């Protein structure tokens, strides 16, 4: 049954979810949806070649076998909610893959941890469809068809305060629907009052730990050792992001650096973030979403970014050796 929310309007419940991308986050956040809605949900949408390949694989999450529903864009129905969890280099193709999943009232949430995927999705499908989000506090690792994690983390969601009034009002109602759905299925989340601040905090963290873990081919633990070169690189990259955020009016400083280093210390020290996994599986990484974006912001704002320039160069050298 539809639910009323504080403003008195009627919320249409979310009953169908399509996920674009079957990586670690797509599988991780698909779990509570499957548990809450049944095995027919969510549907993972991908091209026919990927469907044929992935359909033959045996997927496990922490050792438990699952059978994800996989459909092609031609088979996909319009969904109430679309989660986008692809690698940054694949986002352009994903915009086409998800087209048949998006209808007039569809809500879109990016599971990607940069600061520009929402803008890219909004340009294609309309700002009134795209809620802002960031995932954090998980240490999920996906190798082949096996996903493991010790911390499931959470999804932070919100409406950007700088959205035009009309768009903000539409998104506020969609946020109510999404939060009611997450409550229903037990998906861990936090409703953020300043989602851009939260995004930049997590972006700062990923720019540091993701890139450094790849460059040094090490897990969270070795990169968190005080006095180690990797730790100096990681904190240096994070502070460059913090400087850019402050120049944009987003209050990210030493307090946030220390807070998010604390989160990193709480994760499995042997686990690898996504770019570390990319190196070991010889895949293209998301360095353009991290160092690439930082460098572009730095050039625009007149802020030097030498650590990220070094990391970008090293990652590209590593990838060139695949």
C-alpha cells in the first residue's frame, strides 16, 4: 500500500529495482533488496555477451551461493529504482544500457564514489531523477564471481542543497520514497542533510587509499603504517582534495582527514580497495575519476596537486604493463 509522508502526500512504494553493474557494490547492495523483495529482484541489466558469460558463473557472497537475475536491455522493464554501480570508464556505455530501465518516475542513484557521476547521469536523464549518494565503511572485495566482506558499510543519500527549487522539491519526495524502501528491505543507509559534504569526504578518502593501495600493491593495513611512504602519499593526496573542497565552499579539513583515516583503520587490514583489486586482476582502474578529477579541479582553482599528478602517472605506467 502507498505510504503517507510528513508533507501529507502519498508515496508510491518502490517494488522494482534494476542494477547496472554487477561489481562489488552492485552485489553488496543487491543482497538486502533480494532478501526484502524476493529472488526476482533486483535485475542486473547488461548486454547480451555479458549476460551469456555471467549467466554461466556461480556467484557466492561470503561463501553463500546466490543466483542473480540477469537481463539484457531489451528484456529489462522500467524500474522504480535504478542503481548504477559500474566502473568509471564504463559509465558512458552504462547510460545506454540503462535507457530501457528508466521511465518518467524512475529514481536513479549512483553507487560510484566520485563527485561527478550524478552530473553525468542528470545530463542524460534529468536532474529531477537523480538522488545524490555515496557508499562508505565497507571492505567488499570481488574476485571473479566471489564477493567477500567483513563490513557491509552503508549508503549515504540526500538532496543537494544547491539544486534549483523545483528540482529540490521533486527530489525531496523521491528521497522519502527511497528511505521508506531502504527501511522496508533493511538496506543500511544514512539520510544526509549535506550530501555534497559527505561525498567530498569519501572522495578525499578514495583518492588517497584507492590510488595508493594500487600503486604500492598493498592492502589497507600496510598503507596505514605511520612513517611509511605509502601513508605519506595517501595523506598527501587526501589533503589536496581537502584544499579543493574548501575552495569550493565545502568544509573539509584536518578533522575530516583524521575521521576518515579512522574509518580506514577499522577495515580489514588485508583487504584491498577497488583499484588495488584492479591491479591484481589487470583491469582498467578509475584513476581518471580520482586523480584525473582532482588535477582538473586544481588547474581550474589554482591549487597545486603534485601528489595526485604523481599517482596518475604511476597508475598509467602500471596499466600500460598489463
